[in-house]
């Protein structure tokens, strides 16, 4: 079965196909923008890292196109992914989010988002930030990252962890070596490009 372009960024080992699909004009403007300005770019702010983790969790079982279309509304619904605010959500907030058609209305994913915000606040207290925690554990193999994430967060499997790390610059090969975006990313010194 031929992969649909909208699922390409989520297929492990096929990131280069994503670059080729973008360059050939087979993907819509949302994908082009994400590929050219976000995918594989290092992030430093906790709210942005948290947002990316939440989006990857919500993509599970769905197309990346669906997530890209809802991304801006996710940001509004989850208060800009402010860790303190999301961690303080109550059952009333869960019910509010379950009624919000602008996001993925999956109770397990919503509850995981809130619990992960709480766990990230603990990591922030212990390590200074989510980014510092990631940096302190870098580099690792993907298998070791997956094990660590499963011990630390809720609703994180191999695909979710792998895409989160690729999309935030902790694992290499988000882009084809000849992709024009690769040079831009290298100038930003993503974690995977730094010597340990």
C-alpha cells in the first residue's frame, strides 16, 4: 500500500520521503511550512517543547495533517501550553476540552497532557527546564530514549518519542542530507550535531 503524503512525517525511517514529497509539491501549504520552519529545528522554551510532545501524542492513530490543521487551536485550548496552567487543570477543564471540537477529543490524551505537565514541573524543579533534562540525557539511542520517556511520561510509545526527538533536533535524519532545510538546521546547532 502506498503511503499517503499526510502520514509521511510520522513514518519512522521515511523522513527523507517527507522532504521529497514537499519538494515535489505533493503536500499542502501547512506541511510545507512545518517542513521548512519547524520539523527538525531545535527548540529551547519549555512551552514549545511541551506543545510538540502534546501534538505528537495527539497524532497517534491520526494523520499529521489533522494535527497541523488543529495546531493553533490546541495552543488556545491549552493556554499556550503554559506548564503551570495546564498542570492545574481540574475535571471541569477536562470536560471543557472534551467538548472542544478544535482539538482531539480523546480523554486519555487530554488526561495524559495534564499529567505530563505536572511531571514536567517536577523535572523543571530538578533540572531547571525540560530542555535541560533532555540535554542531560543526550545523546542516547532511540531505544534508550523510548525507555526513559516511558518511565517519565504518560501515553508515549516508540513512534511518539521518535518523532518528538526528530522534530526537536535530538535525533538526526529529520531531513534528507540534500534538503535545503538541513543546512539551515545545522546552522542552529541541533543537539544531534553536537559532540557529547
